[in-house]
C-alpha cells in the first residue's frame, strides 16, 4: 500500500473526467433526494403543528429510508463508471489505501462537492422560503438541562466531542461495509449498492436525532454553504474522514493484507 502523490497526464483523460462528472451527477441526485426528504418531512410536521428539539419517529424513518434508497440508486448507477463513491470520505479511504491517486481523489471530491451545492441551490429555488427549514443543514442535538431537551452531552466543547465520536462511528460502519462488499475481491460485489444503502439507512436511524447522520462531508457542505449555517460544521468533515480512514486501514491490514 502506498499513497500516490502528484498530478500526471493520465489524471486528465476522458475516462477521469467522465468519472468526475458521474460523481457530480450522482452526488447531486443523492443530496437532492436526501435534503428534499428533510425539507418535506419538516414541512409536514410544521403543517401538523408538531415540533421539538428531537425529531420524531416518523421523521427519522422517512428521512432514513430516503437517504438509504438515494445512495443505493446512486451507487448502482455509477459503480461501473466511477466506482460509485458519492462521498469525499469514501474517496479519502481509497486514496489512503493506495487505490486512487491523490490528484484523482481531489478531482472526485471537487465533483462531489459541486454536485451537492447545485442540488441544494435547486431545492432553494423551488421551495418557499418559510419552508426551507435550514435546507437540511446538519447540527448536533445537545442536551439542555434547563429544558430537558436534546441528547448529546460530554465534557468537551458542549457536546461537540460526542458529536464527533458519533460521526466517526457511523462513517466507520459505512466504509467498512464499502470495503467488505465493493473493494474486497472475495466480497459480494453485486450486492454492494444494496448493502451500502442499508448501512446508510441503519446509520440514519440512530444518527438523525444525534448529529443528523452525515457520514458525508459533501452532503453537509452543500446545505451549510447555501443556508450559511456553519455551527459545528468541522465535525462533519473531521468525523467522517477519521471514521473512513480507520475503517479502511482496519480492513486493509486485518482482512485483505493478512498472513494466515
């Protein structure tokens, strides 16, 4: 395993640009579905006069299913073109284990982030201002002793440490499944899109009431930029990158490069 640095002429072939465009389109569609589900679910709660610091079970189920199905379809559509990353954290795991050049990885991340931004801009253009509800921007749900609302708490940064740990764990689960199904040559590659969609859905079931369940810096960055909401945004980059890196290294050295 070796990290491949530097730009080379072969980094800018038509195959590379097709892959980057595929990542842009697929990430945009995933973010449009995911953020759109958040907006619609919140709108339905607002119209019903229901609100609170912690999302209700109906909201969690609807948004979890939308994100899970969205990523399943996006991965299935682009797996043969770009590898179906749809996530800077997944791209980082491939670069870290030497499966992708740093230069190509940066192009992938650029496409993913651009796709996410365009998707949220489209949603902002079609959704009424009062119903935007933060455009699906992520935020940690910190416990407030005065109101008794919220969940996260720790001794580091008023819940930021707990939020970071949640994102690390959720992304570890995601990338571990990616390696076990899509990367491992002995894994069930034909089931990779479904497995990835299911782990995203499962992670959302627990993560939505805690951090919003990002696992994907592009999914967090698009809404943060368009809605200008940056509180604790660093968690949604650092957590997924740490979780992805740990999962990649564990799978690489424990399950792939092993001596029996």
